[in-house]
C-alpha cells in the first residue's frame, strides 16, 4: 500500500540548515558538491530507492537468502538490483577518485545512504560492509594491495566483508582464536571459524574480499595480539584475473528475526590446508584498524536507524490517512484515524524522533568532512573530537530510537500491524539487530563513559555540552510558547547532563562498577539532549526563514511544531535519565549473582 | 537451553503479602482456598506448565496452525496438550461449581493463568477465550442456555470464541454490519464476516461455541443496536448430542508476527442460508455484555504481559549465567556476562518490571474477589470501583511493559538474541500483539481518562491515589537509603499523578482533544505509580518479615533491592510523563493532517 519516498525536502533542510552543507562544499576538494549537483544526486538516489530497492524489500523478507552446497542464493531480484546499483555508481559515492570513486563529501553520501536503509536495509548492508573494507584498505593497505584490490571494490565488481566475531568472541574480541601462519612468500595461511559474517557469501559478484582478524603464532594474548588479514574468496593472478578458489567457505547461514535478505554467514577458513591471506598494516595492530572502520560502521548503523524510522513513519502515515474508523473526538463525522488524538501523538512521536535522528547524523557527518578536509588544523582536530564523541550517541541513541519508532509504527496499524502482509512488522523485526551489531548499546554506553568522557578528563564532553548550550541564546530571542517551551526543556536537559557528567567524573574511580551501571541511561540522556539540540536548531532556522519571508510557511511551521513536540514529549525524559545515573548503580549491583 | 520454571516463591509472596490471600480465603464461598490447597494447585500447575506447555512453545512458533479445506490443524502436540489440560481440570478453575467448575477465587486462578501465559501464551489463548464465553453465558444466558452449553464449555469438551471485529469495524464497533434475522422458532439466522477470531476454528474439540455480535433488522444504528448471539459450530440436538453442522466456516487464517500456534481466523457466517444463532440476554444490549467480558479479557491480556515477561527474564538470566565473555569491570578474571554492570542493569530492569506487574495484577484480582464475595456491600462496591479503575492500567501498562521486557530479553543475548533458535525473539514477537488486541493502549488510555477518571468527576481516581499515598507513612518509618529512595520517588510520582489528574479534570471540557492527546502518557504515569506502589509494599512486607526473624533473608532482601531499583530507574519517569500530559496536547495536535 505504502511505498518509500525519499524525504528530499526534509533531507535538504537538514543538509542546509543543520549540517550547513554550503560550508562543506567550500572545503578544498569538495568543489563539485554544488547545491545543484547535490540536488541532482539526491533526486536520482531517491528514484533508485523507490523504484528498485523498495519493491524488493518484502520479497527479501519472505524469500530471504538461501544456502545450498556452500552457495548462497540471494532473494529474487537482489542480484539484478545490485548490478544496477553499482552500474549507477552508487557504490563509489564517497570513495577516493584515485581508485574510481566519486569523492563526494561524507555529508552528501550520508543523505544518500539513508535512502538505501529506508528502502531496503538488508540490501544496503552489502555496500555498507564493502565500504568498511575499502576504508580499511585505504587506511592501512600497501600501495600494491590498494592497486590490486581497491578498483574492483570501489566499482562494486567485488564486495567486502568484516570478519571479527567467533563463537567464543563476540563483544570480547580479546578471546578470538583464528590463526594466521606466515609463509615464506610473505603471505599467511588463515585458519578459524567466524560467525555473524554479513554477506560472507553471495551470488552478486565473482569475488569477495574478506577482512579477517586473526593471531600470528608469536602474537601476545588478548587484544594486543590481533592482526588484520585480507583473504579473498578467489586469489588474484599477477595479471589481475581471478585465480584459484581460496580455502574458505560459508558453512551455514542464520535463521534470523529480520533482515532476511542479508545472509548472515558462518565462515570457515582453512579446512583444507589454510586460506591464503595477506596482512593489512602492521602485525598486532589489527584491532586498532578494525576500530577505525568500526567507528564508521557504527555511524552507518545509526543511520540505518534513521532510514528505517523514516520508512516506518511513512507507512504509518499512509495507513492512518487511509483507514477510516470511528468519529474522532471533536469531529462531526467519521474520518480517517489520523484524526484521533492518540494516533496523532504516535505519528508526531515517530516524526520527531526521525527528524532528530536525521539532524544529528547529518551534523556528525558534516564534522567528518570538516575533520577530513578543513584547511585549519585546529578546526580539523575539534571536528574530529566532536565526531568521535558523537559516534556512540549516534549508534546507540538512533538505533534505540528506531526500535521505538518501528514499534509505534506497528501500533498505529492496530491489529493489521501484527499481520505480516501489512509490512509494518518487517520494519520492527529488521530494526531489532541495530542495537546489537557493531557493538551493543551497552558497549556504546561504556565507550561514551569510558573512552569518550573519562579518558580526557571530561574535556570533550564539556566542550560538546557548551556548544549545545549556545542554543539557549538563540531560543531566548524568539517569541512564543513553542520557543519558551524548547528553552525550558533544553535548560533542564543540559542541567541533567551536567549533573550526570559530574557524578560520572567524581565516582568513576571509587565506584567504577556503579558508574558503568549507568552507562546506557547516560547515553540515552546525551541522545535526547542532542536530539533536542538539533530540533531546536531546526526550529530556530525555520523561524529565521519565516521572518525572511520564505513562502514555504507550512513546511517551516511544521519544523517548529515538531521541535516543540520533541521538547515536551521526549526531551522531558532527561531528568529521569540523569536520576538513573546519579546513585542508580547501587540497586543495579546489590543482588548476588545467585539471586537472579 | 532455558526451560520455564513457575516462579512459585515469588507468586506465593505476591499472593500472601500483596493480594492478601488469607483475607480472600476467609470470604464466603472461598473456604476451600486454604494455604495448603493453594500451594498444591500452584505446584501442580507449575509442573503442567514446565512439563507439557513449555516444550511445545517453540514448535508452536515454527509449525504454527495451518488451514486446509476449512479445517485448522494446530501445531504438533497442541491437541494432546489441550486434552491433558482439560482432563486435569485446569479449564474449570474459577468456573461455577454448579456447572462443573472448581469455583476457586479469582486470585488463585490468576496466579495459575500466569503460568500458562509464561510457558505458552499461544496455547493459553484458547482457554482464555472459552472463559470469556462462559462468563458471558453465566451473566446473560437463560437457564436453558446455561444448561445446554455451560457444562461442556466448563469441562473444556467445547471451546468458546468472541466474534467482534469486522474488516470495517475494529476499535469502532459501532460500524459493525453482521446481521441476525429472527426466525419463527425464536432463533436467528446470522450473516456476516468476522476477522481476528482467535481459535475460531481448531482440531481440539468436537464443537466450538461462537459468541457473535450482530444487528437485528429493527436495531438502531451505532453501538445501541448491537445484540449478542450464541452460534455453535454444530447445533445441539434435544438430547444433547451433536446435530447438524451450522452455516459458518473459517475461510482463512492470518500470517502473523507471533503467537503462530494460535489460529487467527476469518469467520464467515451465513454463506448458505444463515447460521443458526440464539440471542444471549436482551436485544440491543450486546455491546454492554461484551464489555463486561472484555473487562475480564483485558485483565487476562495484562496477565499475558506478566507471564511472557517472566519467561523472557528467566531465559535472559539463564543465558547471562552461561555465556562467558570478557572480564567484567572490577573482576579479576573472565566470567559470565551476568557480571557486567550493564547486563545486570538489564536483568534488574526485567525483574523489577515483572515483579511490579505481577504484584499489580494479583492485587487487582484480589479486588475482583472482594467485589464478588465480600459480605459487606460497601466493601464490594469499593473493590469493584478499584478494580474497574485498574483494568485499563493492568491491560495498558503491563502489556507495554512486556514489550520492554521482551525487548531487553533479546538485548541480553546480544547477537544470539536475533537468531530465532535462541528463543528470545519469539517472546518479543509473541508479546507484540498484547498492546493491540482487546483494545489498544490508546483505547485503554481513553478509557482511563474518559470513563474511569472523568465520568465520576475524578472521585475514584482520587480515592485510588489516596489509597496509594498511604504507603508514605510506612516507608517513612523504615530506616536506610533504600526506603528513603522509594519514599522520595513515590512522593514525586504521586505529585506527578496529582498534577496530571488536575490538568485533565480542569481542561477536559475546554480542550478535549488536547487532554485525550495525553491519554497514553497519563496511563503510563498511573502504571509506573501503581508499579512503584506494589513494589514498595513488597519491600515493606519483606522488611517486616526480616525484622520478625524470617530465615529466608536473601529472598526478602532481594525484594527490597528490586523495589529500590524500580523506584530509582522506573518510577523516576513519572514527572516526565506528567509533563507530557500537562499542556502537551498543543504540539500533538498543531500539525495539519496534510502536513504529516
């Protein structure tokens, strides 16, 4: 019934007013990202998302990927869609032009990627992983490795994967056991089993480039003994042609709650003498490299949350407009359920969360661009620190919010939401993995408290808080209840973050476990604060445009209304979340293990 | 890996300390419900749940119910389990002994029913619906109708269904169109299509007694023209034997997100001349009767939330104890993930929600018993008013909490939670219907604000609030941080409810839509308050028992710790929820329909 439509107008608003894409286009190397070019790209991407990917979303769910005799067959239509995807150049959007990429700013690529997640999140995982592998190679590969593998990965002729997890080593990568034995020719033989490998096998492409974490024989134990290896499905001959089949295989795929079109593979390396692999970067620094990639992958998973939330919202709105049921309070006659106050509350809740997530991810994407390309070193550093601080918030908060949004999306449909054919339930199931893979919300919370807040003595956290607090002056200057309400809620939330942050800093030494027991509430607290911040910024920008006579009044007024909703219904959770952090550890930790 | 174990000790604690089952056993007619008898019943029920129902839960999910040629085949093992269920007398626990029931108090039946929902919620739906049909017949049937149908329904030889929904009439029953045409013999011919009919067809029993809402030819439009009909699958001969097949059939079953073992049927009545039906009670009073039944069904759905939450909690604890991953903060060596502060926070969150839900449902069940059997009329009235007020809270808050608990249950499992074989995902999917059927959470919120709070000018709401507020004195007398913390959080929550309630009362006339836009937050606010109340009562009781030298110290101390967790991590949401109610309607309603 409902089809995905890329929310181009909202995206453009977020790009211009929040991510300030004009500043990004002015950075060296970004000259091509003119407003016209960006508009054209977004429009084309929107067509591809609606025309090619969205129609496959349900068949991907019902048919899924299948494994037989070590070969994965993707759902009907996916292979052809992938071919069109790479032929249209979508795979290479943010890649280095030296290897065939289009070198577009991260911010633009982010808006485009949102559409892939919105229209078909299972499909989008394959390019997401390839991009991660490309980034790792760009960062740590030798010139020869880059020359040999990158052009075909950038073009999409080959895909890439990340192989981290093993049965005994999930969040705890220190426990991984896969081995890599050096050979006289400088290559390695890789042995081990990896699980949860997204698109570890597929029928899209002639080759797959696996990046695999493993230990060399002399490696120290724990995280300091992990190296990164490139292990291609087919070896590459000197002339660049495909050589012999490497000793690796997909031995099973998982039966999952969602994202059925994305094969989640158990990969076995070295069953017949060892898989040929090449070390990427320095020995024993694999985890460090993986974490750089993982940061970007975490950002992308946060973005999945945005995309699927938008999709769920659109579907719910379409149903609420179409379904006639009863006479809403205050109405004279029967009407569509969108007239009912509670349905409207749910739609506003979905909408406000989605816009806040989008604003936040685009703002963080812009920080990546500044960190990458700004001519001033101090600005680069500051942008990088901001982006690093934001990664766990984007990952943790956007994916948790996506659970809520897809949940509400089912609820808007009433009984029909529970029926699979309706489609709302698929978003709910597909979204469920997002708070888990690339580091659970708990891991994100620990990262935010540990590495991001405590490690530099709270300096970055304070700086980000001060940046956010600047919104107060702007809100104070604007008349009307909506802005007063936003200002009040932002003030309370800033205060809550300050209180929680001070508690974390003061007690991290003396009560480490108690402080980390509050890691997820601390992350959620930052999430709603940041969401409130970008929404308030959007409202301020809308107000400015309205004052300047912008004719698109309804659209701009909706920004102010939605920001007010966010302040009064979502941001108001901040003090309660702070309360969970401040002194909340005792009741979390008091019970004996046996008493559960 | 994990099997369901009825939480008998927690149940007994809730029965004795919260529901005060000793008072219930003292009511006239409840003489048989001695502590020994109750213990024996609970133990036997626990064995049946663990031994018979729990092992079928996953096969029910994977195989589901199937329809072919109008016949439903339930999942392997279900038919046999049903046979054992009724043979053991579980179907008749709270039914009238005059018709073969055991006449046990509602409170005891509630604890038992929790186990069915905990071990196999899809299985439990069939007896749940039969009980509803029995109640309707008890209430409004003629002596002849009771004699003819009740004994076989009570014994479980026949099952019962509720047929309300039609494609165009879901929450809005006024829109229903099924017709019942009177015949000269006093019976009716029923025509129409009903959807979402749980166990509308099955292979358990020789007959199914459908209760169907339909309109007579002279009926007024809207809700005042709906009558209730009994329409058996097979007609009953004068001698009580099965007669001819009635003109009704299951034409399809739904493909659902969860509860696959429960066939959700589209029923067609009267395709070949009309299904023979018998009017139950007075003409045009069908909706009124349905609502009495529905109140009890709503309570049972809230109880489903308790059962499935307990199940999800047990599974999560088992996994967290078993799964070794990393070294927890502050620990010297690797251990099970239950050692990690964030895992512990999640388990405490599941546990605290589940115990609060259980306490609340048992307390409300006790009010049913007092309303039914107390010799003093004023007490009966007061208990009924309390129970009526609580029904939407039990239904709405317990089912919403069950979403959260089953969600967290998946999260505790990390990547394994997303794999269907693990089992956590099934609970998450099965639970999803609970906030929808028997009235969505929005409907419950409207009921709580409209019928329950405003209709009597807030009298009952105020009385319930005052009853809850009495806990303050008890908390004030107990020393230590935990009780001080509970007292503070309860005080803030009571204040929040008062503020929200006053707002609702003051603005219901002038801003009806705005007030009802806050219906669900208002319900959630009451939910956390009531949850905090029963948890605080549990902690007070535990403290009293400890002081009296009860040797089960760890169990009782855990009650205090869990109550403190509830206060500091869940009850603290109350002020934010109140803020959503107070003045929150404007931003919900401001957007034009077209602007979504």
